C-alpha cells in the first residue's frame, strides 16, 4: 500500500493511516406494538424512524433520549448497565429489561480506590455527592472500577472475520460512548461494529461464542481516522453515527444503526482540491467536527454538511506548530484541546478562538500518534511512533513531564492507549503483543520525570497489540492485534528496505494474530471459569 504523502518535516508515510474501526449494527428498540412472531428485518433494511425532511440534521434535538448526568455512571460515561440492557433481545425476540438480568454477576462499586491525584476534582466530587439525594448517589455509583490485582480473563473475540483476506490486520478498536457496541478498523478499509454479547448481561457466560459483526461500513481507501459521535446512545438511532476519513475521500458520517452514509464533509485545500483529513475528533458537545491537516485545522459544524468550515492554521508567520496534525484530544474540563503532529510537536489551543495556549517541548523521538487527557483534565498523555515512551504532562504547568511509562514500540503503526473513567489505570499494548497496566496513583508526587513501572503485564496477543479500549462503565477491556509484514524467501540475499509500518520477516517466520478480543477485568468471582480454557501468561513485575 502506498504512502499517504510526505510532509516537509519528515513525512507521514503509510503510518499516517489512523486506525479505523469495523462497522456495526446498533441494538434495535422494539415498540410495544411490535409483539409479533415474525422476525423483524435487519436494522439496515428497516425504514428510518424519521425521514420527513430532505436535509440531514446530525445534532441531537431529542433531549429526553440523551443520557443525563443522573444516568451516567461517571463523568464521561454515556450510559448505564440497565439502559443498555433493555436494548438487547433474548431467544424469544422480546426485549430484556434490567429487572430480568441474572444476579450472578457481582458489580463492585467504585470506592476508595479512586482517590488522590485527582486533587480538587475529587474534593468537588465529594461536595457534590453530599448535596445529592440517596437516589442520585445510587446512580452515581453505576460505574464499576476495574480490578487488576489479577490477570484479566479472555471472554470472547472475533478471529474468523479477519482471516478471509491475507494480512487483514486490525488498526484499533473503540467502544461506543454508551458502551452498547464496539467498532474496529482493519487493513481491508472496513469499519466493523460488534454488539456487546447479550450473555454478558446474564449468568450464561459459558455460552459465549465468537463475535460476529452486525454492521460493516467499507471506505474506498486507507482509513486515516475514525471516531464516535460523543452523545451517541442506542436509545436514539439519530445519535448513532461514526465519522471516518480515508485517503482521497471526504469525511464520511456513517449511520451506525443502518450502515449507510448519512452525510459528508468535503475539505478543500488552497488549490481547491479535495484533501483527506489525517485526524478526526468531535467537540465534547458534538456540535463540531475537528479535522487535522498539514499545519491547519478545519472545523465543520455537524448540522451543516458540505464544504463550509472554519480554518485555524497552526503555523502563522513561521511561528507555531508544524507538521501534519495526526491526533486531536479535548480536555474534559477546560475549553481547550490538544493537537499532536508527525513533526513530534504537541500544542494546547483554546476552543473559543483557536489561539495557541502552549507549545510543549519536543520530547518524543517519533511523530505523535495518540493523545489522551485524564478525566480530571489536569494531565495529558502522549505517545509516538517508534517511541517507547508514554509521557504524562501537567497541563497546569505546560512543559513539565511528571512521569513516563515505557512500552515496546518499534513500528510506525499507531499503538493506542486508554484510561478508565476514574483516571487511575492507563493501559497500552505494544508490538510484542503485551498489554501493560499502570497505576497512575503510584506515580511520584514530586514530578521528577521518573519512569512509572507497570503493575501488570499480560501476553494478550502473539502479534502487535495495537488497540486498547476500556468500556465506559463495565469492567471490560477490548484489544485488537495485527500488523503489516513484509516477507521474502529465507534464502534470498536481497535485504530490501524497511517500511514505514510493519516488520520485515522471513517467510517461514511469519505469524499472524489478527483479532478483536474482549477481556474481563472485574472481580474473579463474577466470571464463569469455564469461559476461558487457557489464561494468557502474566509477566511478573519485580
């Protein structure tokens, strides 16, 4: 596969391709009048709920359908166990309500483990909890903390789906904001959507089978980036959509309930030529879509598809942030966003006018591939390609690295990392298939840039573990694996040239592990031991 074009600062070769995620079909909500014995047609074939107008309105206008703060398990969570469960159906094709969920699963509530390091945010949260009624407190605790005192257990996954095409490796996975489904991206340029297995809502965990996608959305070329609409909830199909960007194509808005293209945003360069966005990110309220290009950000309004957009250059009069903007992240607390570029730079910007607030020192050895704010907004985590470090920056004191975390990254491929909603655990895979878990509460308080050692390392895959995603409120972790490999006969004397993405191996040494896997990271007593025949190896940390 050819590269995406070279930049003047070192170029974004093939690895500017952001990991896309497979298509999926959201849960169908049945009305009371639909109690018929006939099977309903697939969601992709059902008529739309609302199709009166010709224009597309991507903004959420049905406020009652949106999850409120009272129904969120924690800040940033977009649903609850009960909310998602009522969209599943059992074998009799009837809706399964929360009152029918088996009680064998022990849901441990988030307690004293999420203290410290959250500073004022935790104090504010405590003050708010005192003012809440008992009912509010019960819903506040619907987020369940992860338990990494033991080895996470494999529940199920998808393997056969990626075996039909040679070298169909994955490029990441992302849970939907309401936790009802997960999307994956793969080398065949298809986004696949998987529903959360219904067995997880009951005690029948021994009946878990291999996952199959419920929806597939095929892009025309290499997928650079993709992201969920932040206000997505399966209760309202109008909020179920995914934005994706691929080479030589406009930004597509995919209907994650029906599988078709709902709208397109067409960015044009200074020559009035269509250009592809290298990174995508919705604003927290979902009203805007930020797209990254070479030394510029273009902002589209989700209620106005087309080519009209706001342009915010990151380089003005030879001052500012250079390179292709490869990743975008929004602060959950402040009106601020962070941009990472393939020129190894990181910038903090104001959401109001796009002004540069701070340009962080260049510390990474490769172009940035992922950015992540902590839930309290105080810390920013950054990672780069062919760079073994994940750096933790103090946003309140820009330029200061509090600590670093090491992982093995020897390719240009995006290696994602993720953090749970409490802000305590950070997880990342590496090119050896090892998933590491760091407890950020044990980081040195003085910020002397010490290396934080992982509390747990697990051999999750036999190939590159490029994607990791923590469920919004359940103790589930999803991982994806695979990478491009360039092979030649073992007796060949031609050394060839190394690629921007992937490893060069002799033909007889090729081993592929292209899979999407779900892991249980909750209390061991909540799992059915027969689910997993062989536990992944645990690497002891001394």
